[in-house]
């Protein structure tokens, strides 16, 4: 079995694969400080809960945008799973050619999403990840990472609303029945969700216009991506496990 680990700014998402089949997923918060023992014990316990023996895990691959937790995380994996994990980074075989100005500025999470999107759905493609930040990446048919757009994520925008204003409350992020809000909570929800829908549609159409590629597939992922993808025809596919599958594909290429 292969354990894949996606370390994001908000959550660490883990996926357990038996060849191409995703058997289980797990999530833990990124922001809470943990020791290597805490990471290792967490991993050991979630495997045992699923009746999976540690010796069944053959390898581990990690993509991370949070460098300061990597020593503890990798040390925990080495200590408790007895595996030295593969870390996606410079030199990793991904099949993606970065043709933007500074390739080192492109986060590994975006490369992993690009691999998953291109391999699973074909190119040219726009891959959108509704995470802590919302990212829009244009991947050409030959695997070239041609452009990337970054905007504040929905939760970042929501946090700014209730932290920077005295009277606006913390709210649940969900789509209201109508944009014609009648109270403070639905007013905030309407602004957040419909604003993100409008931004998404505009950016997708602008990418098509400026690239001259109008037959682009559009795939979305990320925790809040389904709310947006269900609300617009500009997104054809929502894949909640795109990043995990991208890690699996990169592992196979690196070992092939």
C-alpha cells in the first residue's frame, strides 16, 4: 500500500492507496504544533483503526507547502512506519514543464494538482484548487504549466469579514437560497459565495480569452470547491481527491 500526504496551510490530508484504488482518507489540522512522536502515533493509530498493519505500508510520498512542520512529520514517519518518505520537490519526475518566469515559485501542491488534472482528464486544462488560497492553473496539452492565478480563499475572505469588522459575526460558509439577502448572516454568505462564483467565472473566461484556447477543460478540487462547481457551468468536473491521485501518479512515475 502507498500512503500519500498532502500538507496544506490549513489541513494535512492523507490517502491510502492499494494500487489505483483509494481505500481511505484522513485529515488533521496543520496549525497545531506536534512532535515527531505525535505525528507517528496518529499515523499508527489511524491505520490500526482500519485494521491495516504498519508492515502493509510499502512507501510514503509527501507534498508540502508548510516547511516548518516537515522535520517532525518525516521523523515521525521514519520512526513509526520505518519508511523514509519521498518528498515532492526540485528534481522529482512529474511530467510537468514549468514555463512561467520563476519555476521555483510554483508550489508543489499546484504541481501535484496539475499532474492529477492532466493525467486523469487530459489537456489543455484549467485546474482550480479551492483551498486556503484559491488557485487557477493553466496546463497545456504537452504538460506545460503555462500560467497561474492566486486569489484569497473563501475562508480567508470570511475570516477577514468577521475579524476586521466590529459587528459582523462568524458564520457558516454555505450558499444561501438567494442572493437577495434579508439578514446579516445570509448577506455575508451571499457576498462570499456568489462573489466567489462570479470571480471563478470571470477568471476562467479571461484565461480562455487571453490564451486563445477556448476548448479548455476545467476541473476543481479543494474543500469548498463543490459549492462553487455545483453553481456554475464553467466548471465541468469536481474531484475531491485530485491532489491525492496526483501524488500517487508522481510516485509511480518516480519509481517507474
